[in-house]
DNA sequence: GTCTATACGCCGATAGAC
DNA sequence: GTCTATCGGCGTATAGAC
């Protein structure tokens, strides 16, 4: 029965501390102190601080991509549609340090920057494809051009990827609540309001409220 | 004929450097070196680094609020409407370091945090009032409730306040072009697409393209 | 107002014993 | 794998001469 390795504990604690205070104000010393381990121990498991952040990013990426794992062919039900956003926003919350100080992190690590951008590109294409499918199902606007789907995808992405940060900025503290998150989901769907078929939108909203 | 004081030169150079590399990776030493002045000189003019950032924020605030200086009573012309966004996004670009590392800055300075939040609250109210006026002019949707205007205000604000950062994240470098900015303006109005009266929206878009 | 010189602390990272 | 000890570097900020 294997104990939890220090490598895993370092990752867990780093994520907690960085979510709380920002990635950039957490030093390797802080992490060691919180774990009651020595600096040498930490540097045995990770070459440097960037490697810790990068490992956490990979975990985020895996969870995030997994939240989209679905057959994109079929009609998109209101439950599917709401589910994408509910699940991914939960994940974004768990790794909110990534988004809060994103630009600073990307400036310090070229590899992370490249992978983040690839993930963003992938996500935008995925969101656009979902919008196109919803339109094909007859639940979104008139016969739209691909460009419109891209614009919808980008707008929802911008709100999605900045929502937790927006809450942290607006409230003084970093205690973000579940209802703050649900409010963000409604905010995302407000973008689509008037373009979604009314009964489809109502069903989506109902699912959001269940998530609360 | 008074020379430009070192105080002013410190502010100018700080803004340039911080826009380029991020507020947080620019030290007082960097600023001194760029200006060929001594640390003692800098600290004669400013108590600490936060005071520099705070002074720059005040400049931003003045310019930003000035860009909204208008009688809110009258009907809002497409030119007015486009103008608010064109002018303010230009200003946001000039002070983009504020938005790029916002959360880190607010965490380090309570006074700045309080003032930023106040400005955000003011702006959201202003945007909501403008939306209400556009609706009253018959150029926005049906008879909407105030809540809808607030939601529109928040959505446009989220895109507005994160656009420059989004560009910096998406491109590798920090060379943001004028056309990147205009694209952001269109993106903002895509949120309102389908809710604005068609001829009003067309006139607004035309003004955006002139700005390019 | 501006300079030189410097104190002090923290951070990232490594060497080498155990 | 984990520890102790430590190095070099940098960042903020101040003291005191000019």
C-alpha cells in the first residue's frame, strides 16, 4: 500500500497555495514550508518551479479535454450543452491560478505558452463545432455562416476563461462560491440569448440551476 | 521653460517598460537603468514601486472617464456608441500592463484594489445606462428589463477589459496592432448582434472600420 | 534633486552527507 | 529520497555626501 509520494503532495500543495495567493507570489520555500519538507527534497522531484506549474497545467489539460469527451456528431441536447460549460468551469475553478496570472506564466515558459495556445485553438474549434451542430439541430439562429460560429465561440470563451478572474477581482477575497460560478454560466448564455431557440435555452437554464 | 521633471520621465518609462514586459517583472532598478538615473533619485520621487503604479492608474482613470464625458440624456448616435468603445479601447491599450497583471497588482495594493473596483462599478453602471438609452431610442431589442441591460453591460465589459490581454496571450509577442484592436471592437458588437436594430448596427460597424 | 554606496531579505538552485 | 548548509543573484529601500 503505497503512501502518497512527495511529488504528488508537492503538486497538490502548490496548486492550493497558488490558487489562494497567485502563482507568482508562491516561492518554492513557501511550498516546502507548508509541506514541512526541505528545499533539496523539492528540487529532487522537480527541476525548477516552472516544472511544477507545467505539470499542473498538464493535469488541467487532461481534465479539461476530458470534459468535452463526447460524440460531436449527434444532436446536442440541452443537458449536453449545459454540461460542457458546467464541467469545464468547475475545472477552471480548481486551477484558477493558471488563469489569474496567465500572461506572467506564459512569459516565463515558452513551452507552457505554446501548449496553452494550442489548447485555446483546439477549444475554440470545438466550441465552434458545437455551435454549428446546435444550429444544425435547429436550436440556434438562422442558417449561420461559419464565421458567426467562430465569433460565438470566441465570445463565450472570453467570458468563460476570464470569469473566475473577474470574480476574484470584483470581490476582495479569493473565496469564490458555487453560486458565483453558476452566475458565470448564466452570463455565458446571456451572450447567446436571442439566438438560441427559446425552448432550448429554457432547458439549458434549467440545467444550470440544478447545478447550484 | 521647465524641463520635463524626472518624476514625469519615471512615469513614462515605467509605463513603457511595464507594457512591454509586465508590471511585475519590471524592477525599480530596471527603470533607473533605462533612464540612466540612480535608485536614490527614483526613491526621492516615489516612496515605492506601488506608488508608481498607482500614479499611472490615476492617469488611466482620468483618461478613461474622460472618454465617456457626454450628455447621457440625448439619443445615442451610432457615432457616439462606437466612439465610446473606440476611445476607451485605445486607452486600455496604452495602459495594458494594468490589465495584463491586474490581479497581482490588486493583491499588492489595497488602495489600488478599492479604486479599481469603484471604477469598474461606475463603468458597468454607465454602460448599462447607455444600453438603456439606446433601447429607448428604439435601437436595441424589445422593451428590456434593467437586468438585461446590466447583463449586456457586463458582457461587453468582460470582452473589453480582457481583449488586449487576449491578444497578448494569443500572439507570442506583445506587438499588438491597430487592426487587432479593431477586431476587438467588432467582437464586442458581435455580442449585441441580433439585438441591435440592423441599420443602427450597420452604422456602428461603419464607424469601427473608419477607425482602422 | 541627484548621486554613491550599501544593508537586508528572499528566492532559486546546488553540493554533499545520510 | 530526504536532509542540512550554503551560494550567488536580485529586488526594495535607505543613509548620507554633494
